[in-house]
């Protein structure tokens, strides 16, 4: 079997799993079903296939999260393409295909979404192996999910004639999300599969069909890759060229147009986890139908999804609810109405509240920071710096800072004076002082930062002679 080149699309910013999913930390980076995030699980699902390191395509705002999650599973190798803006799946796959053929190779690209659950991974790998000979022969294979009900939230694929008498068929047509009556008709006919958005094809075949049907997209992507900017583990495309690219899905641009599409049936417990109720359906439950995560106590409750991230959540005598607690928000919803969670997110955006965009805890390449408390003229953050990492040399016009080391050792440069600050020691950073923070040790550095001043915005940071990668 040929080496497979996995391409994992991790660019979504969905709001249906708020408050756990945020614009700057969407569901593909969440550990919803086990200790690993959905992105990490997608990568690890490929174990047992003949693959090379995956290429991950993500939004520029998510780059540090992706890099850190790949590093933790030893799959980080300058293999992240950054999209300066979202332009849907057809351009994203085109960037990957152009990158794949740039060295003269023509691999089989296995295109996957980073936010899908597949419960039977052995069946998934078998389906991929079944599709390989067809992709090698020039077909564009997609994976159709064997439907378990008249689902109105998915697109459908109508099967055509069987290929070689196998379960793999040509594609008669792609259809949009149907109403309930039409979905039931599709289910009863046995001719339709759910559209999973997963594909296998040669990089060159995808580019050939894109050039035939949407040369404007291909041209824009070629221009985007003409002048790459190296940046740590990232591949940065030309921003202006990519912004000019049309916004189009791979289904519309290629798969609905090509005469060489085939569909491979997949019955492996697939779920795109599009809502809290969908997550409840695939989660383990007690005898009363409750799925609980974290510190949860319940009495006389049934059919609930209860998730406690940081605090004790106690439930008494309730049924059919979703309750999700995070550091800065709590969601309580009827399980039958969870699709309306997006309306809460819309309200948060209209009010310009941070809870729609990010969690209290924010990841950076050097570590992370957590906003513990804030008030008029002060803000308190917990800062964690990874061993050997440092923050950029900087200064502030409107605030001073006091740092208290909780664990580890801090190397602090203040106006050229370098000091080592140990546990239970502190240092004061005056307003206007040039300063930097570094962890010279072998363990994580944890410190409490107290900011005080007339203005505490993140834009009151003047970086001095250091790259933005350490922001």
C-alpha cells in the first residue's frame, strides 16, 4: 500500500459546544471523550495505517494550540499550514495538495476533519485501506456514513452503480441537508449515505479537477504559496493572495462536478459532535441515563449531561438537561433545545463580551496565562512558563507589575539587570521599565502577576527587538 499523506482540517470556530468551545479554543482542541483532544485523537486514529506525518491546516489564531497538541503526541515537524482567513475546504485542500507535490511526489491524500468522533477505529482503517486501490487508479474517494436515522443536520450522498461488484459505488449525486420527511425517504430507500467530509485521492488528481472546474481557486492558492514565510513549526501563506481566493467547499468545487467520484460506506460509530445532545448520545451513562464528568453529585436525576470543569456541580430531581461549568461561565439547557446555544453566543458577541471568544486560560508558545481576578485599576494572572522558554523583552506605558514565584525559578531582566527569583520570592517591575521573563530551569515556572495602573489592555505592550513568536 502506498504511503498515505494525512491532511487534517482544523480550522473551525463552532459555537454549538459553548461554553467549553470558544472562538479561540473551539471543539477540535477539546478533550471531550478521553484525555486527548479531538485533534490528537484524529491523528492517533491513523496508527496502523502506512502514513507519513500529518499536515494540519488551521487558523492563524489557533497556531500555538495546534503546535502544542501535536508536540505532546510527537507529531510536530514543521507541518502546520496557517490560513490567514477562512476560505472553506476547497482552498484548504488545494494548499495541502500543492505543498504535497512541491517536492516532486504525488501522495495519496487522506483528508480528515479534526473534530469527528469515530468509535470503531479498526473499521475506519479498513475502509481507508479499501479505498486505496481506487484512489491509486485516479478516483476521488469519499467516505459515506451508513445512516442510523433520518438525520436532518447532515448532507447526503446518493449511491450510484457498484464498482467491481463491491460495496464501493459511484456517486449519483450529493444532496443538501433535507427536511425530516425527505430524510426518512432517503433512509427507507437504502440508497443514501451521510456525507462525512472525509476523502482519499491523489494530490495531482485533486489539482487536475480543481484546475478543470475552479481554476480561480487553484490560481489564488498557487500565488499564496509562491512566497512562503518560515516561522517556527508553521507554514505561512501570502495573506493578500489568500484573501483574494474564493470561499468554496470541496463538495461544490470538485466532488459534485467530477465524473470520477466513488463513495466508500463507513459504519464505524461516526459522529461530528455538533451539539451537547450529540455528545451525550456517545458518552457513557449510568443506569439512569446520566453522563457526568468531573466533580458531580446528583440525586434523583435522569438523562442529563453534566460536566464540571472546576467546581462541584450538584443536581437534584432534574431530567433531560445539559449543565456545563467552566471557570467563567455556566450553561444550563434543555437537551432538546441545545441547537439554540448559538443564540447565547450571538448575544455575547453583540455585547462584546470575552466569554464568546476565549477562556480565562490562554495558551502561548512559551506556556499559558490564566486571568484569576480583575477590577478597577488591577488585574491578577497566573503565568506558567515551560522549561527553557521566555517571553519577549517589553515595556508598558500605563501599568506596573509585581511577580510572585509560586514554583520553579524565574530569570528576570529589568532594564539590563538580571536576577534569579526563586519560590516564595517576588520582584517589582516599575511602569516604563524594559523587562523580560525566562524559565532557565527543568520544571515549569509558575508565578502570580499583579498588574496595576490606569490602563491594563493587552495593547499596552511595546516589544523590543524580539520576534512576535514569543508573545
